[in-house]
């Protein structure tokens, strides 16, 4: 088995049915299985060609771990129950992750889409624009300000996933950021592919969406403390002349900053180790590699410094041949 799709859900609805249909419709040379994880109160459904299991522990982290334990595939495809994949999603995602055994995870753009294009809700009108802004128009969180593998739709090597002990089930939100940090801490690479994408639909309503930001604030603080910080996180400002957009962002930030007022038990410290390929690449042991949508990101874990390079010529299989001026800059900044 090449890949195992793991889809946690709380309620069986038409959107989940579309998610399953988009997985079954994958046009790929790779074989795969589909595992639904019931995280809600209803009985397990019977769906041809789909395995269904139950997870009684609350939260997507626990549900994904439960599905991953049953997975037969070498690669885990985590898909949310409100996400619809393009037909080439698995083909292009596996094509990218197979470029190097050191690539732990791959994602593609996850595009916010309205349930009704004719009459979009307040949320649908502004969350699309907001996400496009904070992801620099790529709908990817692996960029300069957000190095996060979006587990709404991503591929992860199963062996490496369990090497870092999977998702931390104490986190109800920000579990994708935490998993990303654990993968980087072990010295693995992250990558993206822009040759495919998926669409995510919001069906939670305004207050459900705002509660998500409240919970994000709680768990982001716990992650920042695990990194050795003071728990606070800088949120880049948003420039917009749209009154609705400014109101939307203020609502999001209000709930996000309200979250840390609730203190929850700490999670385990995160300590970074050097990449095994850093000596071959000529990089300092503290340097981590991330291939974003349009650039290669080098992150110095000691100084939190970051340099971005054009990603196009980069090949995961061979050492990077730096130009003279670039090599000098990297050396001066402590990356080599």
C-alpha cells in the first residue's frame, strides 16, 4: 500500500461525502486506502471501499493518530472532512515527497472556498481574502512568516510521523504547527508542490470559527513556551481599506489574544538537532531547510534568522552549488 488517507470527522454530512468522492476520484498510479475516523456521537457508517473506526478521545489530533495506527500505507494523507481534493493531488504530492528520503512532509495550496458562490456569507467573503493575504497569495503556510505544514491536506512519511510520536493529543488547535516544529527539530526537510491544490469549505458558522481562534491562542501559547519563549506571539499587521476586512481581522485577533488568558498544562520542550545533510550541503548545524511555494527558506534555529532564495533550481538529491556572492552572505550570516 502506497498511501493511506486518514479523514477524521464529527458528523456525516454532504460535505464529508464530497471529500470521500474526491479521494476516490484520484487519478494516480499509486494505490491507496481510505480510513474514516468517527470522532462524533453517531454510529459508524457503512461505505463501500472505506474503512471506518471510532475514536472516543476528543479532537482532531487524537482522531488522526487513531487512523494512522490502522494505516497500511507508507505515506499518510491527512485530509479534513471539509476539504475537496483535485484529481491529481495524490500523484503530485507523492511525486514531490519521493524526491528525497529526507523530505518528511509535503503540502499543496489549500484554497478557501464559499459554500455558496452566489450568496457568500460574511465569513466566506473575508476569510478567503484574509488567508490569501497572510499566505502571500499562495494559500500555503510554508512561507516566511508561517512555516507550517497544513494538515487540512498534506502527505507525511508514516515512519517519520511516528518517530516524532505523531500529533500531541493535548493540543486541540495548532497541532499542525507543533508537528511541523517536531519534524524540523529532527532535521528533516519540508516541501510543497504547486502542481495541485485542494479547496476547504467553512460550515461551522461565525461563532464556531471564532472559537477556533480562541483555542488557537491557547495552544499557540503552549507551543511558544515549549520553544523556550515567553508565550507571546507577534502577529503581522494587516493593511486593508476594506471596513469588513478590518472588522473580520479584529474579531479573529480578539479571540486569539483572549485564548492565552486561560492557562493550560505545558507540553514537552522542543529542541532542534542538526540535519544529517547539513555537512554535505555546507550549512551550519543550526540551519533547517524548507521549500516554500516560491522560495527556499533557510532557518537558523539559534538566532531565528531566515534567508529566502529562489526555489526553482533547488534539487533535494544533490548538494547546493552556491554562487560566490550568495556563499559570502550565507557565511557572514552564520548559515555556512
